[in-house]
C-alpha cells in the first residue's frame, strides 16, 4: 500500500523535523560532493576532484587548466574567469587533499558528505574542503551573476599540501604564469565564535610560521655492554634532552601577533585581558613573565608568540649487548618569521652546555618535504618570505566586507601557527591573506585533523557572502 499523507500529517512531520534540518545552501551542497571524493594524502587522488570541479566550472565559461604531475593521480586544477585585464588577477587557492582518518573513531562515514544537525560532517570539512567549497562557490557566483570584471579571477585547487612532492612549490616552478596574481587568498586565520554563537573576532593571517629540524647528537665510547663506562651516549643525550625540555624560548611578537593579542585583550575579561595587555605593552619583566605563563596555557597562543621546540625522533642503539657510540634526537622547531637557523643552533648549544653534545641542522630529516634537496629548496623559499602588507586593495576589502557580514566584530591580522602552501606566492613577494572562511567554535576547531570534523551550514553561507562581496569589491568594475 502506498502511504498517503494528509496536509496536517505533512505539516506535523516538517514541524518535527524543522529544528534539526537547516536547508542546504549551494556551498554546503558542493562541500558534500567534494567530501565524497576521497583525497586522503597519501595517496591524494586530487585528479578525481579536478574532474568534478571541471564539470562545475566549465559550463559557466571558465578557462580550465588541469596540470598533471608525474604521479597521474595528483593534479592541480585551475579555473580562470576573464576580466578586462586593466588590473592584475586575484587568486583564490585551496588544497584539495586531506589527512587520513581513524575510521573507527568517527560516528559517520567520513567520506559520505553526511548532513546532520545543521552541519556538514566529513574529512576536510574544516581543513580545507570547506574553504575550497566557499572559494569555488563565491567565484562561480561572479560568473552566474555576470559581474563585469576589471581583473581575472583565478580559482586553484591544489595537490599535495598535506604531504608529498607535487605541491604549489612544484607547480610554481614551471607554471607560475597560470597562477601569477596581484594578491591571493588561502587558508590561515579564523572566524572564532563565542560560546553563545556570536562571532568574537575575524583573524586574517598575513604570515605563516616556518619549520626547521635540528639534530642533537651525543657521543660516547662504543663498547661491550658488560663493561659500561661513565661516558654513555644515551645518558648524555637524556641529560641534554632534559635541559631542553625544561627550557622555553622567549616570546617574539611580530606586528600581526601584537595586533591579534590586542584584539584578544579587547574581547576578553580580566584577568585574561590584563595578561594580553602586559604581554604586548608591559614594561615590567615580572608581569610579562606571568602574562606569558598564563597565556601559554593555551597551546595555540603559546605557539604563535615564540619559536616552538618539539622532539620528534629518538635514535640510539642497535644490539642488546653493545653500548652505542652515539645517540641522537631530532627536534622540530616552528619558527617566527625572521628567525635565523644559526641563531637557533647557538641557543640550543647554550641550553645543553655540554661539549659531548653537538647541535646541527637536521636537513630534510623529518620535514614534510622529505629529501635534503627539497628541504634546501624549502629553506631558500621560506627565508625570502616577509609578512604580507595590510596596504592592499584585497586586505582593505576583506576588512570592509567583514564589517558588513559581521557588524561590530573586530578584524585582526594573525600569524598562522603552521606552514601552508602560500609560500609559493609570499616568497615571490605576492601578498597572501589566509582565512578559514566560516565562523567556528573552539570545540569544533579541535576536530580539525581529528574525528567527526564538521562545519556549520550557516557558517558556510556567511563565509560565501564574505568572500563573494570581497571579490565584487576587488575585481568588479
Ligand atoms: Zn589545510
């Protein structure tokens, strides 16, 4: 028997469903499709996503370039909407790959594009398929609405941001003409929500931290385990690591971090507001120390104000009856722009203060780029990078349109705590502004690279509004 619903029954059904069912907007719809293409890296499979994006962009009149890499599964997708050429292009870049999942820890299939309770849930919802969907939708809206353009608008879906060799640095080497621009948008800053759902602040990253790894090597006598000597390499290394573990680097605030902490001062209550004030403007070293200690209880804030030290490898010994002649540890540093590797080595040598221990540059070891050659290239590139200036049409438009979409919410610059693939542009002097374009709560933020990663459907709409309005202001005639 076919079930038949009366109008009243239908009304009741929808009334019951209403609180949980936020209608899907175009961005959320696109995001569910994008999540369904599993681009966990490795292996990436970004070429499959490029094919899906081509089917969306091409009918709207975009000029499409799919840049294949030596790995046929990995590809960069470029869609260009032509302007009249009176200004240089604007580029919106988003990485297509995502990190893998611990599937058993998810409450839903991470690659199904599940919509539940007003959220899109899936791997990459925050990092960065949500952003990819927002950027793509905003750019496609320019074409759908036939907005006359003074400059080309380029959308780039990138391969290998989460690892691998065919990232934007690889793309930029031979194809820079296709991604050259006056300025660019990428992932970076956050639009953070208060617990009551209102937006606390909008942060736009103007610089990223870089990475460098140092090798700490202790030397001793290699001999039979039956006759230990007092110069064990392993004990010596352990002592050195103990000293490094007890040590922390001094805060090193750059302009964007100062502005960010001042915004936090304005949007928090005492005593936190006082700590933020003391950290940025304090003159009493004791108060600055207390401020650092209290603010550093938040690992993110601890990270953006200093060079961080993370032990990532330990290596010593090869047989149960041999005392090894050396023991080594690899430390991964995430550095503030302007940090010099030689200075970092001297700092660590002074902390260890032991002639039996050497501190050297670890080269490509443990770095995402892998090989020594790729590492050398990365260091060369990042050493050329300077924070992007706020003095640009794009930055001003982002601030103005943020004030329209999120009235009375402060906008601040930000130093992104990790690296992104924007180095390909920043190292060439092209400004890059980073934003995860959706209001997000602190709780949801912990799901990034974690389990049940999700983004709210309403936030996707707000982000699309912000980016679309910004594009109309910057690229419209
Ligand atoms: Zn990312």
